[in-house]
């Protein structure tokens, strides 16, 4: 009985200390932020209830977008090699093949209307800064026209993405123009010097971000970087919830590739140790019965 | 030399040459431990097992680790964690083991303080134990640098910077320790050497010394009772096992240790597989960057209390800067535990709860250490800085007051 | 008697020789840990500032840190305790790490300010924080003037005068 009391005291002391230096200290250092908003409710310039016309969207895209953007999926190859595109625009313009799938519909529509406010980068592209985002606002288009473009982009985008290869494709489309992923052999599409000038700092390699930031942080951060890193020049990219999950899944597949092995082996080792402990207890009881 | 008889068995063959029968008696079957003990007496064996885990997992990590500022991070986080079969397991065991070993060291140490196992002939046990604590601290600190993550780098930066506060030689000493003006490749390679060779050798030596130091004064027991071990051993050997106050190390004492070990391992492996981030700080999965300071820099949890003693002094007193005061307090905190046998002036060897004054001192000290540990991690701003200051002051006062408290206690007990 | 004192003497001599060897080895070991000559020479960065263009930021690396050297134009006013006069011109000499979280700010020549991309902190050309989270001005590294040459890593009289004022 006494030994249980001692154990209880030790567990209490260790538990209090642990609570203080881990959950509590971390909650102080990293306060909770507003939950991720995958409908991008703050963007209201375009009425997304309008049904888009795919045919008209195709015409508008071909007239307005493909001068800068590749759409491999629809037979529009890149206008120039990545390095040249990066040199011209500051960053490689995205291929729009996946845009209809990975970006939230509301975000995409409002992005076309006014990219800078959708990205939450007003502080970077302020009138005083003299900087301008390489893509112009298409606020001269009618909401209907914008929804036509969105409908077209959604119509050409692949519908499903499952498994590691699909996760990789999502990651490359969503993050790979600026970020490298060394452990997966992915190098940022924009050359490192160019992107450094464009962003003000080299965007970090994401190989270990699933470990260094953790799923919880990434979940909020990708959704809106300004919430957790005010003033950062990383844009809000507007991923749909599903696309963001795929990106995070890919970061885990690369950054924590042994997770499944760890968790299954863990169960077996604990089971083994439990048997070890029980037998050790029985043996101890037998031995000590002679001396007590 | 007497002529050897032909041996009848393998045991005899070895016994003739190495005296193994006698050796086993001295080390195991007739090495006497008091019977009146609880599971806290198993911490020594737990530590030995944990150290073995660290040694073995370290050997496997060593085969793939690259001590080079350009390669270290990827050799750990890619090669070992993702490519080497079970490399992740060795790293997890090594990292979690290094953290948990300090938890058990602290339990072991405070058990010693609680039961008064550091005095009246047991001073050398205490001193060799504290030597091991210092060596493990150095081992933990040097090892934490090796993955070359952001926390590795900046903790190394901040801690080596502390030496800069030493008068006259400080600045040069820092450069000498680092081998550069900042934490650099030279720092990594020399700490690598310390971590994998010099300090482990010293630890092995100190463990042997610590075990040896137990031989003459013998292990303490739950009531601090002194008795004649030879007499009790004779009783045991004569078959009066139940009456005897002692048990042999093998198999009786160890059987209890293995039982404690079994349940401890359940806890340990749970941490290794499912709950390791307390020992593998997420920030350390960002590669070291001397040009980018993390938002919060803190040492591993087992250094937090002494770090807070250092940090608690943030303002000038009587013309001495806060930094110097902190350094003095830090120096005091790091040697004061060694002197405990001489600070405790009461001859009583009893559990703290049976000592009229010491029990208050003990629990106050425990509470203060917990406060220091907690606030050592929190950002030192606003009221936190003041809590740190007062907790640091209480720590100093507690140890300065200990001789007087125990002297008074001795008088009171005598007077009864 | 003779024998014993001789043995005493030899014993002491042997002990002394052994001690000398031991101390000499310790000195050698201490020196092995000293920073290498290449590190030492990198610890003192020498910059000839005569060729620098006004209002164009020069970044040199000193002890693993970027150091900003900015030559003032005629219309930029020097700040007491922060601007350094070298020859006829004034300069800012500062460690180029944001005092907030250690990012490297960029210099915007047209507005004559430093801007940190990480959290939007701003500093004036003399390194004083003017906007955002930085808690204090950019740090000034120890330097010595040798004509038009700036030696980073040594404390010259100009540096001591500046730190005394700051």
C-alpha cells in the first residue's frame, strides 16, 4: 500500500511538471488562432451562386489567361521555360490544369477578381510599396464571366486524387513553384535566386515541416498564413479542404515516412513489454515469498 | 604457483584461472542489500539499463551520423530516420532515453535526499552520484547539438555564451570552447568527440566508482536503520531468510528490480513510439541557421531549473549587473547539491517525514524546483520574470539556511 | 644517510620532469582547441570603404553574421552615436540581423530605410527601429578605423566613443 502512495506522489509531481513545461508552456508560446476557414467567407466580390458556362469560360480563358499560364491538360504548353518565366514575372506562373480542383471555388473566383486581397498580401503590395503583383485584377469581368472561367477550370481538372502520386501532384501544383522538398527530390520551379528576390527571403524547404510545424499548425497556416505569421510574404493560396489534406498527407509521406511502421511496431513492443512485466512480477513474488 | 589439477568441469576450469565462483559470490549472491526497501531502490538498476539502451542505440546511430555542419542534419533526419532499417527506432530510443534518464536520475537523487542516504559514511556515494549527474548533463548537452537543428544550434549558442560572463577570460573562453566566434562546424566536431568518446568513457568509469562506493557503507534502507550486515548475512546463509534484515543482490534484490523495470519499460516504450515530442522538440526539425533566431529558445527540460536560476536575475543590485548575479547564482546552484552532506548538520538518518524541520525544507525545495522548471520554459516577460527572480532567490536561501535548520533540528531531537 | 637523500633528490627530480611533461602536454591540448588560423583571420573582416557608392548597401560577412555598411548621401544627416565618420563621409555600420527574430532586412534605397521581410519591421538608414516589432536598433559591431579601412572585430577609439554615448 505504501508503495502505491509513493508511486502516486511521484506521478503527481511528474505530471504537474510535465503539464507545466509541455502543454501549458506551448499554449502560452503558441496561442490558438481562429479555426481554418475553407469557404473563405471574407471574400465577397463575386457571387458564386451563379452557374458558370463552361463553353464561354473556355473562350475567356483562351483570350485572357494562356498568354502567361500553361494549361497542359487542355493542350496549352508553357509559354517559356521556367527560368525565363520566373525572370519575367518574379515567380513561375502556375499551370492551371489543376486549378479547378485544388482551389476553393469562392477563393478562385475572388482571386481572379482581385488577387492581392484574396491572398491577404495587401501589406506587401500596398500603394506605398510601389510593388505590383504580376497578375492583374480581372475586376472588369462580370461576375457571370468570372464564374464561367471557374466552371471551365473545374471542368478540365482531374476529379480524384488518391495515393502518393496524386498527393505529390497536388503538392507540386499548390506549393512547388516556391518551395523545395529535398527529401522527395522536388526542387522549386522558380530558381532559388529569383524566388528570394520575389519573396524577400528564400521560402523554406518543406521536407521536415510535418515534424517541425506539425499537422495542427499546418492546418491553420496553409489556410491563412497571416494568422500565425503576421507580415509574412507567403500568400494565402486558397486550397480547398481536400487539397490541403492531400498536401499535408504528402508532407507526412515524405517527412515522416516511417509513421505506419512506428505505430504498428509500437503496439507489439508494448504487448511484449507487458508480458515481460507480468512474468517479472510473478517471478519476484516467488523469490520474495522465501524471504518475507 | 601451485600446480593445477585437471578441471572436471568448465566452471572449474574458469574458476581455477579467474576465480569466478568467488567473484560471483562477492558481486552477486553474497552482495547484501537491506530487505526493508521500496521500489525507489530500483532506480539504480533502471539507470544502468537506460544507460545500456543509450550506449547501444548510440552505437547504431554512430554508424550513419555525419559530424559535419553541412551534412549532420540530413544524415539524422533523412538517412537515419527514413532510410536505415529501424534507424528511426534507434533515434527515438536515444532521444527519449536521454530525456527519461534524467527523470530517473532526479527521482534517484531526491530519493537519496529524502532518506538521508548521503551522510554518515555515505558521502562518497553521494559525491560520485553527483559526478555522474554532471557527466550526464555534459553528455546530454553535447548530444543535443549533434542533429544540428535550430534548437541544437541556439541552445548551444546561448549556453556557451554563459561562459562569456566569467570575469577577464570570459570572451576568449567562449571562442575557445566553440573553436570559432560563433557556433560553427568546429563546435560541432569537438562536441561530437566529447559526446561519443570522452564523456561516455568518463561515465563508465564513474559508474564503476559509484557502485564501488556502495560497498563499505552499504545501501541505506527505508528507515535509515544501521545494523551489522555481516551478522544479518550469516543469519541469511544459515537459512533464517525471513528473520534476516538483508537479501542477496542476486536473485532476490534483482527480481524486484526487474519487476519495477518491466512496468517502467511499458511507460518508456509508450513514450518512444507514441509520445516523443517532449524529447524531440519540433523546432529542432528545422535545420540550424545562424542567421535566424527561433522565437523561443529554451534548454531541454532537465536544465530548466538551473537555467531559470541564471535567468531570474535580470536587474542590477548594488552595482552588480543582473547578468553577473545570474551567473553567480547559476554557479552556486550547480555545486551546492554536491555539498549537501556537509550542509545537513543533523546526524539523523531518517526519511524526511520523520525529521521535524527537514521535512519542510525538503518539500519546499521540491516545490521551488518545480516552479523554477516551469518558469524556465515560459517567456521571461512581465510577471514571469518576477516569479523567476523570487523562485531563484528562494532556492539560494533554502540552501544557505539548511545548516541552520538542521542544526536546530539536531538540538530539538537531542532535547527530547 | 647519503643514499637516502640522493634517493630523495632523484625522486623529486623524476617527479619534476614528469610534471613538466604533463604541463607541456596540457598546453598542447589547450592549443589544439584554439580557433584555427583561418578562423582567426576570418574573425577580423577588413573593408576598404573608399570605393563604396553612396546610398547603396554593402553587406560583408563578419563572424558568420552579415554586416551592413551604408555610405550616406550628402543630404542624409548623421546620427550621434550611430553614424561613423570615415574620411569625409558618414557611414552606418551595423549587424544586419533584425533585432526582432534575426532575419536579414533589405535596404530600400529610394525610401532610405531597412525593411524586414519576415514580420514587416522597419529601420531608418542609421538603424533605428521605426516600425513594427523590432525591440531595439540594429546592433553595432566592434570596429576600428584605419584610414579609409574599416576593421570589424577590434574595438577602436571611435567605437568606444559611440558605445559610451549609446
